[in-house]
C-alpha cells in the first residue's frame, strides 16, 4: 500500500474528497517556540582576538607569470586563471611587448598575468 492510496492508512483515508475545498485550515492551536539549542548561560563568546585580512589563499591581486604550453591560447589561459575566457585581452595588454599576434602564441613563452 502506498501513502497516496485511497485506502485506510493512506494519507487520503477512506474519502480523498472529504476535506477538499474547505478553505484554509484552522491553525489557531499552533504555537511557536523561540528556544534555541545554542549555549545558554555564562559569558558570551569572546572574539576580541580575531583579526581580518588574513587569508590562506594566494593573493589574487598580485601579478604572476605563466609559461605557455602546447595547445594554449590566450583565451584558454584566461579561462584557466580568471575563470573567464573573455579576459584574454588583459593578458595580451600586459604582454604586448612579447606578443605580436594575439592569435599566435608559442610554447615556452613566459607571460606576466595581471592580478584581479
């Protein structure tokens, strides 16, 4: 027997239409409780020694270098490093002295990758 069966013990009981179209239910006997499972009593947590600005991730604003690999393009490099292939122009602008044609880069070239 499934819970939606029109049988005793199903959610519809013996008559699925019995309570249909009665409007909204009467919830006047429902109450709420604002109690919490959080720690009660004692002193509140002390966060006075917490400082901001520290991060375990690399600084995304610092420039880095990238060595071109076979099959790379500026858009592939941008997708890998910035998450957006359309940011290829940032790499091109930072390396105009090394790139004659943005559609033609070569393995072994080292590019400066500007930070975000």
